[in-house]
């Protein structure tokens, strides 16, 4: 809530009525100053909102029998305010969440390079270790059970607690205690900022180049183009682009990749709050190999528009399940305390001017449900369609 944001009350003690009254005056004055700076738009509403917020704080301060965490009060109020607009793609992030968000947007994260699950015994079991990661270098292996982090027992913690505890050690070396094959070991591991390539690829039988795009965050387009070129050099004659479980990402990454693949024409249209349209276009250079795009119900946003554009150009066959229908883009605005608001600002239309939010997502050309975890029927269908 940038407009007249209240101070941080982390260490606030019980205040007298006089001090709270003075605080209320100060806050209202600050809001009036802000309102004047932006030309007075909505000034009475801002003032009423500030007064109501201060009144509620005063009630809590005067009457609540416990000790209120005022930072949590602010975060809850801010989150509720954004949620109340009714847009499921808009949300508030506290400072810690925003830091993690910024890392994820660059395909980076703070960690040690492991994936952890809660096993059937309720233990925190390592089920994957990234090659050359801090965890791998420290000797942590798949199947190890994490029992303590930096001397702190984790038996009563949640999986999220364990993840946060590890991430809080960023740029530090710390001890981790594990059970491995019946033995207990303590290793020293470094929590680092790790880049995770969102693109993986391999050559399948039949000279089919398979490319998995995990997201459209920073580096995804360049890495996808590199994968295409490498697969072409190794004999690929057709491609499967897998954007299942892809949450989307950056507009610039999507535009760059579509421009590389598609011929000259419109890629998609963005429409702002005033109705102004901006058209993203492609040049004449294109990839002419036969293609299939794999999608499912967890294909969001940029992943959907990637599939929709190739489908509408008749450039690829879409295989899988109906996508989500997230045809809105957001901007993230940082507040003065390091928290942020992620809010929808544009709607997007496909090259044929389809609003995927209204259409309920991208409809596959070949619908295939993925109901067997052991067999990837969607990938099998895509391979057969190229054969």
C-alpha cells in the first residue's frame, strides 16, 4: 500500500492514547501530502481508508490481551486488499517472498542444489541432487535423511520450514546432519545463488528433437534456440516442444522465441487498461521443421501463447490437455519496505485475436489425458503423430 504506508511496528510497545492519536494525525498528514502530489485523485477515499486502518490498530493496541505482531498485521491487510479486487493473478508479497520471486524470475534460487520430500516415515528425504551443486560437492546423496540444519533439529518442522531454513543461509557455509545408510554424518555445505537452466533437450528415435521448456523466465529463449541448433546439428528433422507444467514468464522471452520460430506476422496483441493495443510481430526468418507442442492444465500464460501462436499459424500440432487460460500480464511494484504488489495490467489476444481467458485456454488438436504416471501417453502420441 504505497499510498500513506504505515510505519513498521515490529518492535512496538503498548502506546498511550495520546501517542496513537498523534500517530494517526501524522499518517493522515502523510497521506494528504501524497494525495496532493498525485493531483488529489481519490483523496477522500485515501483519507477514509487511512483513518479506518488507524482506528483498527488503536482497537487492537488498546484492547487485545496478547502481543500483536504489527508487521504481520500490515502484511495481512496488504494481502487482503490486493486479493479483494478479485483477480487471482494479482497478489501481495512480503519482503522475503519478493526476494525469492526476483531470484525465480532470473531462473536463480538460493539453495544447495537438492530436492527434498517428506517420505512415508515423515522424514525429510533427499530425492535429487543437482550435478556440481554445493550439496553434491559436500557429499550429500539421494536417499539421505536431513535431521539437522546448522545445529537445529528439524524433526518438528514442515517441508517449507526446512526450505526456508536452508535459504536463510545464503552465501554462508553451515553444517548439515544427515542419516545415510544407517549412519549419521555431518557435512559442511554452502548455500549459494544457483542458476537453473529452464531448458533441457535430447534426440529421440526417428530424429525427433525433444525440448522441455520449464518456464519463460530469463534465458529461456536463448537456451531453447541453442537446443534447437544443437539438435539440428545432430540430425533432428522434427521437434516436440514440451511446455507442460510451464507457469509462463517474461514477455520478452516469449517474443524472442516466437520470432525465431514463426514467419512474418502478428505474434499476439496486448491491450492496456485504456484499451490501447500493442501488436508484437515476427520477421520473415522461421523454423520450418515439423513441430508438436505438448500442453496440459498447468500450462500458463506465456506457455499458452507459445502453443496458441504455433497452432494458429498451422506451424505445429498441439497435443495434450486444455490449458489454464491465463491471458493477463502483470507488473511488480516494489514498496518502500521491500514488499511488493504483483498486479494485472494488460490482457493478451492470440494472433487471431482470441482472448484465452474467455476461451478457457488453448484446446489441443489432439486431446490426450495423462492418467498413468508410469507411461507418458501424451509424449507417445506426439512421437506417433510425427512418425
